[in-house]
């Protein structure tokens, strides 16, 4: 249900990002729920043209058939272990976070990785052990955490917006203007403000 709040393109990106490896058009159509299958083909070809996706013949890990498989080419910066330290050091008033990044896409990708670190810390060890978190896309996981009351609705909205902006910047090469940047900045401040307050409260209770 929640995935229909996303565009077909976002569902494809989130599905491919959530799983290790690659998928054929048929499996992608079914798992991302993007129909008809031709729509998947059009979006994947477009992503390929933008240099954001590889299409190569191999055995699909899902249907085990020899097919053309789609693999995303992201910004190629997986979460670093020290990023986990970084998030816990982030303070509410650090508005300068984006200055040192080379581009809006990298900046947004970094924000998204920090949001994932936050979700990792919020998610129960039970879900992480079961691998639920690993199989879900960013949006489905966010919805689950909001539905279970762990993330407040307004924070969920800011996080969703940041993730949508990041997907657009990374995979669509959309340009971020000054106003967008203000919005991104503010949304990230809202999330960090909540996160820091929550941490301080938890420390006091501990
Ligand atoms: Zn397949």
C-alpha cells in the first residue's frame, strides 16, 4: 500500500536498492509493482541512458532464468563505519553540513545515509536479525517505523521528502535550486532536532 505513494520510478529505484544484486524486468515489475512490464523497460532504459543503471545478460537471482538484468549504479559510496559515529555527533545547529559536499546529489546521498543510520538505531534488533530491514526499501521501512509509532508523523514527512529529493538528484539528475536547498536544509534540521532531543531524553531515562 505504502509504495503507491511513490512514483513508478521511485519504486523501481527503491526495489533495486533494497536488494543485493540485480533483477530482470519481469521480476522488477512484480516486486516493485510497476505495471505493465513495458513501463519497467522504459524507466530502466532511461536510467541506463543517464548512466545510472547497467543492463547485462545473466541469471536472474529471483526467477533463475537467463535474462537481461538491471543493476543500479549509484554514487558508489556505501555507508562508512565512521558515518555511524558522525550521526551521533551531529548537533542541531550544524547548518553548514552541505558546504563541504561537491554536489547536491552527494550532499543528499550523505543525508540519506545518515537517515538510514538513524533508522538502524530505531529499528528493533528483532527486525534487523530477521532481515526485514534489509529487504525493505527506504520508504517502506520509514512507513513501518511511523506506523508503529517510533517515528512521529511530521518527522516521517521530512524524511520522506529528503529521500525523494535524493532519489531525484541521484537518479534523475534534477537540479536543486536555492529554494530547494533551503527546504532540504530545514527538513534535515527538523529531523536532527527531533533525533537529538530524543537521544538526550533517552540518556536521562537511562
Ligand atoms: Zn527474474
